[in-house]
């Protein structure tokens, strides 16, 4: 509410409730706030001034790789095997195990492992 008080003054309490609802609806209760308090303050400011907030998603090698293979998939330049291999690697990066990846995407664990290693 501190950021809301600095921006909105007497209306801060009412507006901070609106910002809380916006955050819950658009980012969810489990949002990790990678920028910690500075990101939260930026979110509050943006919601109060613009009515919205778009978190900055830092570029990561995984995200860049996913963008590349998704662009190739959209262009139709990947074979089915290549597409499955990329997808298995991407899900494995999130899940961290062959078993979890296989369960999530509905393939056999051995198939997932082979596709990731290829």
C-alpha cells in the first residue's frame, strides 16, 4: 500500500484493493516476483496509472531456444521427429525428470529419454 499512498494519496486504500484484485486475476497468487519489492512497486504503479502491468520476462537460453524451434515449427521446417525431440527437451527442462516428462506429454519414459538425447 506504500506505493499506492505515494501515488494516490487519500484514495490509496481503495485503489490498492483494486490492484490486489488485478494481480490475483492476471498474475495469480503464486507469482514469484523475480524483481522482488522493486517489481511489486512497478506493478502497483503501472496498475494505478495504466490499469495494467506486463512483467518483463528476461531472456534465457531456454526461452530463446524455444522461440527458435517454435518459429521453425510454425514455418513447417521441422520433421515430426525433430518437433517431438524439441518438445521433449523443453518439457524436461521444466519437469527435470524423464518420468515426469513422459507422464506430462503422454509418451513412454524410454521414448522421452531417447528423444532428449538425440
